[in-house]
C-alpha cells in the first residue's frame, strides 16, 4: 500500500467536490488495495463500505454480512481501535476474515485513520 495514505486524504474532498457525498470518488488506481474490498458499492464488494466507520461499532454497517468474529468483537471504531486493528487485524479481532496482514508503520496508519475519519 505505498501510495494509499496520500491518495485517501484526497478522496473525501473529491467526493464532496463532485456533489455526490454518498459516493466515494477516488482517482483511477487510488485506494486500489483497499477499494477492491471496501468500495462504495457494498453489494458488489467483499468488504463493507468504510464511509462513517468512525464511531461505528465493529460488525454493524448496514447491508454487509460480517464474520462472526467481527460481529462479536465489541469494538467501537475510533483512532485507537483503528490503529491497533490496522497494525494487526488478527490480533485485535481473532478470526476476522479480512485478508490484510497489517500496516507496521505508525505514521502510515495515522494517515489512513485520518482519511477514514474524512469518509463520512
């Protein structure tokens, strides 16, 4: 995910600029490693839409069928819980089906979390 954090920070303003706040407008190739699973069309993606994730209980986005592990995680997503999860998803939610090994770089995780906070 080398370019992910920088591009994500641009995604939310682009969505607002298009006049489509419900759409995640992302430039071609941007958010590619995450958008493959976490795009705005939840019905066609294997992962849930990430808009509005901040403050939402884990495993509770409408319209998505979560793993039992995520539904039972008892986590509310905020900067601290997202930081821990992005660092090592399996350690935070053992049994999650998200195929992501984690981001070891704290600065990059902070950039991702800032971008997620902007996706409302």
